[in-house]
């Protein structure tokens, strides 16, 4: 959170008349940074068909995701006139953990991920990477200064990289994927005269392949990203805020045929992730 604190202290010492953008400009730029922690409510994963012996893996109870991890979120709002905003977002979300297969209570346990079997008591290095980029557009139905009610669309590009590696077994299972996801978006907010404000935003998507893109294989995907924040206008240059966010999503079904060495061997997969984050942030005006 050091960057947010430094930015907040710096802006408090700046002249109240200093701004990043000219007040009369039709297009303005508003960078935002958040730093904090992220925790996992639930995270269940399976690569491959359970009927083929592939394990259903719980990242929280078996994979070391029970602890907080650092969380950062970077975005830029590009304001176009009084009613349109385009947002460019980068959200890193990579969780690196260590665990070992099995437990003292269940000797002989093995773990099979995408056809790769890790032996009992084998140390595992695990990476669950789901970084993404997102561009959003919203239209504000109430362009007054103290109220916001906006709706629009987002396009998200996932950058998924998941691997399980054991030096003891000299084995690794890798699954990587890059792809676009269309999303619906909504925002709301209210600003009081004393500088305090509240905001909420939500991005969401649910689709079945048979209904959404006419694919021949069964597939369901979903995403949610909902946040509520309380903030304060420090001066004409920046504001700071406390943010609580629920972020998650998942997929269940069959993907296209394998074309890359780092894609899952099996086309079938199940993944469900639900997280929460608490962050401090700062936004330049």
C-alpha cells in the first residue's frame, strides 16, 4: 500500500487549485491505483474428466490459498464530455503457493491433474495466474456533478496460466489460455458537499456456448466483479478511497481441440473461483 500512501501525502501538500486536467477540457484522464490484500472464499479446479481419474482440487484447503495475498489494480478513466467514460484496466491476479500431496491422515494419496499424477507426500509448486486486461465504456444518465448512474459494456482479455510442478516427481502440468470475454457493466455514485462520496460498480457475464456463440461443444462461463467504496476528495488534484471488492468466475465444459503444447491435454475442465479484496486507492482528477 506504500504507493497509495505516498500519493495521498503528496497530493495533500499540493495547491488546492492544481489539477491534472483543464476543467473546460472535453477529454480528461483520471489514473487510479489500488493496493491491498485479496482472500479466497472458494476455489475448486479440475483439469480433465473425473471419469479418467483426474482429481477435483481445492486450492484453498489443499493448495495453500488460505492466506492473504497482495492485490493491486491499475486503471485509467478517459472522460469524454459529461456523459461518456472509457476505462482501461489492468488487473494482475497471480497466486503462487506451495503445498504437498496428501496428509498424515490419508497415507497413499495421489493427485492427478490433466492426466499427470503426483505421488503421495510430493512437494508442489503451484501457480494460479488469471491476470486480465479490460476496456469498458459507460454512459452516465445523470451528468450532474454529485450523482452518477451509468451503464455500458466491457471487453476483457484473460491471461490464464496455471501449473502444478513437483521436483520430487520431476513432473509438471501446465494449462495456459488467452482469450476475450464480453461483459455488461454498471456504475453508481453520490458525492456530498463535504467531499465524502460513495460509489459502486459491477461487471458481469454468463454464457452457455450453445446459446452464446453457437459452438458444437458444451461450455458454460461466468464472471463477476462487484465493488463498493467510500472516498474523500483531498483537493482538486486527487481523492482517496477504501474499497471492498468481490471478484470471481469460472468455467465448466469442453474447450476446443489442443493446438499448443501449454494447453491442457484434456479438453474438459472445471474451474470456480470466488475472492474478496480490501484495498486503499487514490485517483487523480
